[in-house]
């Protein structure tokens, strides 16, 4: 157990003594805290905490026993809590359509070991990305979709989530709107990325629309998927200054770079259990 590392996340009503109770329990079980972050939302009265710790002595009980031992502390404060073993990587299903920039970026990070996840499969409504998936040795599932088979297609997608024991589905430029039923099934377990022009410049060729209006900022938003299209709880955003000299295609190129970076950060934070739900918002304990 000497090399065992764990992450505890806690969400509960704010109260005196939470941090002390968590730290005392870990110390009593020979757990050494390597990082700790907490946040009290004064508006909602909610408390959020993320603690990274490792085994540091003979009294350290291991994962299951540690969870059982912490249960009375959690019950006392009414905590929604989890203890994650960092050896168990997040299992991620990547969904994509025809645009490759986000998928290619995530696969490169995964291949080089900077994105600590498992990717059991890639799903798409087109065949375009099959060669890229196969080059990386990842099974590719083609699920074409149209008005006549939308229900069956979403059932097959959900079956892939279950079959591959998926923790998180990532829409890496998957250009299909998920039904409210599927959004409900994947609540807080599905992330999307899109340009930050919304609600302006909807539909096709948004960067060309933005160019016509002379925008000076472009950006991207990563968020959890809900039935409110592109309005789910935000995880990460970024922006980039542009000017009149850029053509619409150059704007789109710059926008793709921002989208890839924002999505990669959101997925990394999810993999490291840094994102906690706070109503319609998120608390993100960044590095």
C-alpha cells in the first residue's frame, strides 16, 4: 500500500469542523495529505472539498476499508462524497462527427501519457474518423443517424456506454443534438465543446458569420450536456483576440485550436476528479 494514492471529494452543507474532521480521520489512518482545496459558496451555503492523499504508515486500511471507516464522518455532515483510487483511470467514450481537431488532440495527449484516461471506443455518425481511431488501436463504432432511426441510434450509443463501462462521454465535435431522454441518462457524465459565439451566429459557418460582423474575440466553452442545448453547467472557457486581418478560414483555424485546448483541460480535470456539481454551475479545483 506504500504507493497507493487516492482523491477524496466532498460536497455538503457548510458547517464548522468539516476540514478538521476529514484531516483528523485521514491522520488517524496513517494517510498523508499531499494536496487539499476547499471552497465555501456563501450564497448557497454549500461546501466543496478535494483532498489528495497517500498511504504513509501501517494503520492505512486500504480503499474499501478506508471508505467504510469514513462513512460515519460523512453521515455526520450529510456529505455527498467519493474516494477515488488514482490507479483506476476514468473510462471515456469519445464521440465525433467529421471534424478531427478535438479528437486528434485528445488522442495525442492520451498516447503521450499526459491525459490519464482509458478510451475503450470511439463512436461516430460518419466513417470519416475510422482511420484515425484504428491508427491508435481504438475500436471504432459507426452509428449513422437520421430522422428514421434516431431512437435506435441513441439506444445503440447508450448500449456502448454500458458495454464499455463508460464513466464519461465526450462530444469531441459530435454534431448531433442528443435527445432529452439521452441527456437525462448521461446527466453529469457527458461533456460537450462548442465555439463561444452562442447564442449569436447559430447554425452553419459561424466563423464566417462572425467575420462579417467584425468580431474581435473568439473562444470556446466546455460544459456538461443537458436538454437545454449548449446551456449546461460550464467547466472551462477561453478566448483569443483577433482582428480585421484574419480571413474567415483563419478565424476558424484559430477557433479550432481554442476548442481543442479547452476540451482537453475539461477532460483532464474530470480525469483528476477536480469538477464538482454546484446546482447549474460547477466548482473546478484547478491545479
